[in-house]
C-alpha cells in the first residue's frame, strides 16, 4: 500500500514539475506562440486623431479631418469607450475565455479605447482565430452585462512576441503603462 502511495506522490510531483517547465516564459516562447493581441473600441481610431489613423491594408496614415467628417456622417452608432466597469468585464471575460480555450493569459491591459492581451497557447490555432474567438466572447459579455451595441472595430492587431527581451519589456513597461485596469500573472488585478 505504501508503494502505491509513493508512486502516486512521485507522479504528482512529476506532473507539477512538468507544468512548471511547460509554463516557463522562456520555454513558452521557444515551443509555442506568444502574441500581443489588441482589440480596439468601435470608432476609436478615427481619421482626425493627431497621431493619425489606421486603414486596413495601408497601416497608419496621417490625420485627415475631412475624412473623419465622412466617417462620422455614415456611422451607425456613437464611439464605444470602456469605463472601469467595462474594463474589468473585458479582463474577466479574457481570463475565462483563455481558460476555456486552453490559452495562457500572461497579461491584460485596458484603457478607454482598447484592450491588450498577452497570450500563449500549445495548440495549432492561428493568432487570427484566437483574436476572433476572444473578440466574440468579449462582445457577448459586454452585450449581456452592459448594452447591446457595436463594441469593437472590425479588426485589431496581433504581433508575435519576438523573444524574452520583448516579452519582458511588454510585461514590465509597455502593458503596465496603460491607463485602465490591468491584470498580470504576477500581480493579479491592479490599476
């Protein structure tokens, strides 16, 4: 009987050690994709922004106030913005969706116009498929708990993390600098 208990204890320790090795950020980047995903609020990158605006396929373009007037005239809804309540819902849903889809959320950062998610996964999913499923889940949650509306722009960005230095810069500097609510593996929720 003691032998069985020893074997089971050894297997538990081995599985815990395997999990630690498997989820080591250095090892994660070497063996699975790590991406910084961004999902932008509807009408948050309008052409009248002084920093410029993004046009799908063309990248960042210089500010164009006249085009912004055209966009405003044809818009179906006002711009979406994320207050504290919505920011916390975005993080909660991102964590729940990550767990359901076998994704690892390393960091989530919000501000009134977007949410960034630093994610990794072990499956063959593409970054586009991951972003789409996350965005769908976020939309459903906001529609359910806030109001039914267009919350997000059609696309967003997804950038593969280039290595350990890039990962560390994101976790230690870029993502914590966002104005809204944040969540990290190391700190949990913070603002």
